[in-house]
C-alpha cells in the first residue's frame, strides 16, 4: 500500500509540474474575461452574442469572475466564445506534493514528540533528554512515507 501511495504522489507531482511556472502569475484585477475581451477589441455585445446572451449578461459574467463568484463551466463557455481554452489546476505552495507532505509530517511529528516528551518529563520518565531532533526526524520520515489520513487533522 505504501508503494502504491508513493507512486500516486509521484505521478500527481509530475502532472502538477507544468503549472509550477504559473505560481507567481497575477490575475487581472477586472478578470481574465474582461482583459482578453478588451485585448481582442471585442465588445460586450459581441461577446454576449457569442454566448447567446445580452450585453448585460456578458457584463454580469465579467463582474462575477472579477468578484470570484463564477463557475468553472461559465469560464469554459466564455473561453470558448473567445476561441480560447480554459486551463485550471492547483499549485502546491511548497513546490510539490512531496514537500507539502514532508512539511505537514514534520509539524505533526514535532507536535506528537514534544507532547509525549513533556508528559514524560512531568512523570520523571524522559527518554530523549533535551535532544528531540532524532525522534522527530524518524517520525517525520515514517509519517511522510505512510501519509496516513490523520496527517491532515
């Protein structure tokens, strides 16, 4: 199961790699539909006609996109109306799913080891002394390899 999980993560990281250069892309303030439409010198009337709606309907679509309240299907339709293709995806903030998993595994391992260590110290049963680096590193590795569902709690 562990090998299957690792393979899935590697394959998904590969699928996400083409999106990585877009990490710092800045969305136009008024939205992509408005920006592309005006770049093409297309009027709202023309866009509305291509979408089989009124000028006001096309304007509402642009406004909803700018406000973040547009559906993916509507974005696809608007893109098609301007002879474009909608492409969307997710970009891991840490660069890859592997890095995201490792970051979360380290945080969880640190939390678990520190809590356990604290309790052991209170009971005068401390095992690691003050060096918690090794147990945290080992637990991080184990959690990152297994990727248990509890990693995301």
